C-alpha cells in the first residue's frame, strides 16, 4: 500500500507541476484510490472526515484523485481544496 509522503505546500512548484502535467496523469475513482491507499491512511491524513455524518472524502464533490509520477516515482494524489496530497509506495520514500 502507498503511504503519505508530502503535499504541495511542503514540496516545490516544479515538482508538483511535473506531477500534474505528466503525460500519464490520470483521474481515479475513489475505489481505485483505495486499491493503492488504505482507508486507515486516508483517515490519518484527512481526519476531519472521520465520524462526521453525511460527509466523507468519497462524497466531497470538491475532492478528486489521480495517479501520476512524483520525482519519477509512481504515485497517487488527492486534490483537496487545491492542495495535492501525494502518496507513494512505502519502499520508495525519497
């Protein structure tokens, strides 16, 4: 499973732009995201959804999910409030 690495407020614009503009950047469904990132990891990174009735990362219409490459490593990222939260294989940490 993939683990949280960083987000665009910590990374650099060049790295984020390269990830978002990568030719293999593709939008994912929530189900596809869960194939790569565990629900427990998502709950840890996005704790404000835990225990809130009628609101979840999946149901939030302002959130989208993608797969791409971050620093030439496969990644998935969640775009939440225009912040990209990046997840990579736990053995690929930089």
